[in-house]
C-alpha cells in the first residue's frame, strides 16, 4: 500500500483517508481508467432504542430516559491501523471502530469485475437487545463526469426515471440482477447500479449537489429538526445534474449478529 494512500490494483485506482467523523473515506476512485466515484463515506451510524428507559443493571444512572444514539466513526474512535488485504480478484480496506458499547468494522471491497462493496459489520451488543442500527452511506458518483447523469429507480416491474430530489425506498422489487437503483451517464451509457445487501432493509435519498451541502456534525442540527439526509431534500430537479446519493440501512438487533450491512455497487462501461 502506497504511503500517499493511493492504491492501483485489480483494474481500480482508489484513494483513501480516515475522517474525523465519517469513517474510512474513499475518493477519486476509477475503474479501468474511468472515473466512478468522486467521494464515498459513512457519515453516521444512528441507533434507535425501542425501550426508552434503561434498567439499573444496564445503566449506572438507573431509570434515565434516552433516545437515539449517534455513533461517529473517525480518528478518535479508530481501533488499530487501517488494514489492506488481497483476495482472489480484488482487494479490501478495513478499519475497526469502537464508540461506547458499540463495535464496528468498516470495509471497502473492490473486485476486478467492476463491483464495489462498501460494507459495515455491526458487532453489537449495545446497551440492550431492543434497538435498531441505521448506518448512513454518502456517495457522490462521477460517471464519466459529474453532470449529464440520470437516476433511475426499479419499481412496479420497470425502471423509472427520477426527476426530482426525494426518498426512494426499497420495497422488495429489483431488476434481474438484484439492482434497485442506478445512475447512468447520458453521453456514454456508462452506469453504476446499487443493490441492497442480502436480507437488508434499505432506502435511498437523492439530493442535488450544492457547495456546502456536506453532512453537518450530527444527524440533527437542533431539537425537533428534520434529520439528515431528509433535511437537505426538497423539490429541485436532478435530471442531468450532479447528484449526491445517501444509502441508509436499517438493521434490528437480534440473534444473527454480527451483521454485515451495506450495498453492492457495480460499474458497467
């Protein structure tokens, strides 16, 4: 692994760095010499607790009400060094994080066939067994350039063009290859497709890119405010524009932990 955090392997060129609160970030990623990703990160992992009061055994304070936890992943919660490992047909970058009672392993896997897997292993156990994890990935794809792209959502048995910012949930429908969302370049026909991980409940938010529309320091800017990424959503036209995609998974804690969440992304050139 090069000292300048650049990797050239398996037909990929990627750059990486550890952020203050958005995990292990990948930027300037190209496949077979063509730009795929301007930047990808994991800004938030939020945890919703269905039990609003902890018992004395679970919390030394005893009986205090509590709400959503936010677990920032970054340099202050990083455990150990960033690891690079090779597998047949690709390579992987991995980082371990510890935030309070929560443990995570973030991975970026790059395959020679054009697949990319931004995943998060959630180890549990948290403070009790009634909680749900919501990891939030942020992708700024640049497929043969930042603009002249179309976003499509697979629903009602076909691909539908997304013309405005908004919420695009996964309803269980998918194309033959499992893809639920895809971003296509008008001029070249190049595209990236996104499909949820196996057994994963997920949704996508499409936001038109503007300078300064980066994630704030926390998922909510003030009490009662609309949580991000919803807070950036509106009715702006995105057809042909530079678009930022937020992929949000929903993972309820149960006996299947540790659980690996995150999408499959595939390039088609």
